[in-house]
């Protein structure tokens, strides 16, 4: 049997077949897993909302809203008083790109808690933003009296050792959430977004 001669046409056909099969398989895998991935993301967001709004006061109702450009969930008591908000925030200035946080802010502007939703910072350095030693320093702090900048920049935040860029990105994302909530808080104070 004669060996088939290699030609540009044969190579292009082979490349096309390989690409089509690979693309089809990727599409099939994505189709089979997209709902599961969406469900995991939803559960992760719900857990973060519960974690950052856990104040001990019973939450009667949670309402979705937007503060500035940021999605948030507003928590109300039985009388319709705003207890606080879980604001989903971000920064694109991390050492390795985007970080996403959920920041719980009480009605008076005090940061209740911060949860890290996603980050790809350097393990052992910037990735330490998930550790309580760093992220919990924001808990109970009000930006009116707590300067949301790292100490190196004249603020009150203790940066992660050897990870100033990651610390600045995290702090900037928290500040964005607090500033956005404060700018729109009066719209949500009594009764919620559908209150007249």
C-alpha cells in the first residue's frame, strides 16, 4: 500500500476535522455542566450573603437591588427597616487580575463582614486575603472613621506581607462597595426598593 503524500490540502482537512471534533466535545461538556456550575455559583453567593449579613437580628426579607453599578441584596426586619446590604464588589487591579468580594454593610455604614468570592492571587502571598487575619480587620469598622487604604498609602488597613498590590485591590473593592452603598442608602432605608 502506497503512503499518502502530505499536502497542504490534507493538512488543512485534518486540522479542520480535529478542530470541529474538539469544538463539538467542548460544547457538549459545557452544555452538560453549565447548569451545575450556575447552581454552585448561586449557592456560593447565597452562603456569602448569609455570612456577611449575619448580625443576630432576624432578617424578615431580602431584596435584590443595585447600588451604583454593583448588585446587592438588601436585608429588612419585620417592620421594614433596613438592616444592611450584602454588596457584590470587585477590583481588576489585583496582582493576578480580578478579585470579587461580598461585603456586608450595616444600615449605619459599618462593615459587618467580608467574604472572598473569587481571586487568583499568588498562593502564600496575595491569596492570603481569604485568611481571617487579613479580611476580618474590616469587620466592625465604619469608613467614616476607618481610612480604607493600606497603611503604606496613609490608611488604616494592615497589608498582607509582601502583597501590597493584592491588599490595595481588596481594600479598593471594599471601599467601592461602601461608597456605592452610602451614595444610595437613602433610597432603601424604609421598606425597600418598591416602597412608595
